[in-house]
C-alpha cells in the first residue's frame, strides 16, 4: 500500500450508526433525517455485512472517523470473460474535514487493494465525473431516459407474462445470471442485489414464464403525475432483463397494455437504437433544437470504468478475439494515480488473439488510463480519441487496425446500482 495520511480499516457493526450519519449528511438528497429512518439503514447494513463480497471501511485520523466507503467484490462480464472487478460506493467525508485529502486516501486504499488482490478492473458511479476522471476512471455507456405514452410501445402477445413474488427469487436470479454471462458489462448479482428488488414496498415485478423458466422480467413502480389527481400516474421502470426476442416483445406488450390507466412510462435504457422501437419516440417536452430535431430522450453519463492492471487485463482476455487483427502495439498508458499501472505494455495480436510481450511492436499509441479504460471497454472509438486530442499514434498507417481492435457490436450494459 502507498503511504496515506489516514488509517483505513473495516468498520465494526458498532460503528455502522456513525457510517449512516456521515453518509446521510454527505448526501442530503437521500432525505434520511429521523433516527427511525437511520436505524432502518443500519439494520440493512448489518444484513449486507453478512455478505463477504461487501465491506464497509472508515478513514480515521487520531482515532476520529473522517470518511467512509463501501467496497464490493464484483464479477463483471467483460466480453466473453468473467472478470474480478472492484466496486466502490457511499464515499463520504465528514463535512468539517472536506479538502483535507480524506477522499483521496480512501480512493488510494481502494485502488491499491484491488490491484494487490489481482482484480484487473474497477468501476463506480460518480458523485462528480470530473473528480473520478482525474483518478483514472473513464466514461462508460451513456443512459437514455424516455418518457412515452404506453401506446407507443409495440402491442402483441403477452400470454406468458405473470406477477412475480419472493417465491420466484431463484428463477429470477437464474434468468439474470444467464443474461449476465452473455452480456458485456453486466455484473453478477448477489443475494443483496435480489433483496433490493423485492424489499421496497413500492416495487412490483412481472416476468415472462416460458418453458418453466423466467426468461425476462421488469421491476417497476408507480408515481403520481399530479399530487391532487389519484388516477393520473406514471410507471417507472427500475430494471428490465430479457434473454431473447420473445421475452422482450412480451414485456413490451405488457407495457403497451397499460395505456388505459398510465399516462407515461419512464424507461431508462443503454441501448443506442432503442428509439427505433417506437412509432413516435418524442417525449412530452415538445422541444425542438437545431432547426427541426425533436427531443426524444435525455441522456446522462453514469457508470465509469478503470483498468487497474493493463497487463493482467490483456492476459485475462486471452480468448477474446480483437476483431481478427494482426498487429503489434505498444500501449503507453499514463496513470499518475496508480503508479503500479503507469508505463508501457506491448500486446501482440494474432488473428485477433492478444498476448503480452516484452519487445517488438509495429506502432505506439499513447493516452491517459481514463481514456484507455473507455476504449478497452468499447465505450469510445480510437479515432474519436485522436480527434479530441486524447490519444496519439506514432504511425497513421496503422490507424485503421488500431481502430478495429476495440470495436464492439454493443457497448457495455450496467444495471447494478452500488
């Protein structure tokens, strides 16, 4: 571990109330104010603490708690490979200890920890994207929010759609795991992830039951469109998972059938082509821009990825085909926040299969680890990084081949909140 100013250690259960107090003060938007509400969160943390893949840490100075974080031992699907990935959440600092590098100490500990246990990647949801980009995290797939009348969703057969209850937990888990193992970017669910779907009293679940299996599901909740109108409601989709076309279309038919009582369906998607599903994809704003472009959705940046060990990342993807390319590339990666990963890695690609080498290369490409992380995950094209001045290449004759290395037919998808 690199030297830091704080002592960072796992919290005991007796320290969970202090964790919750600091977390709720740092994020007042959570609207957790009463002692009763805080006690419920403490109970939830105690339950999560039984899962050995979730750990709660505190940063101490002179025996005083200065900052907190929650660390997750994830397994993420990276192309065809299940890859150990470090997740982090609830990063918070005592409000009177801001600007004293407490958060930096927490992040150094987090990144060093997962580097040392051999996880090639880390991921997080940023409270401020620029803060984490300085620490080497690159942007993932953008999320689009659609607000559409149910009638805009395609109609069709929904004979296999039924309500799901806690009795379906195992079948729902198995459905998600099957989808996760063939979907770039999805993180395997654990017990606590399933609990979060069923516990909130506002959550409702429906699924497609085909051939004795749940092959797709939707988690949703209702929200009032107008506080003084009890029959004017929207439906917000919390999570949608489907493993084939039949399940997807039945789920869409379910949404279409809500048109008589639901005003709008609020639907978040990382599918870039999703607007092609609708006959009319316009949202209710009626906004126009750039002459006559109709607003169809709003977009935001969220999940961010970081490669912790470039050599290990390539080694773990030894069975992944980098688009049949034959080229030898020296990647010069600038990583000022994680010095262990700073420097050059030579990768030889033979018929698309990569191996790490010590010498011989055709071309050098150079960029910051944040941009390389986005490139490696298929979230941005190399030509775009060149255009934006975020990357360089030593010989333009190899530009087309480097560009093709990281092209993927679908950008990574993340549905796990942490």
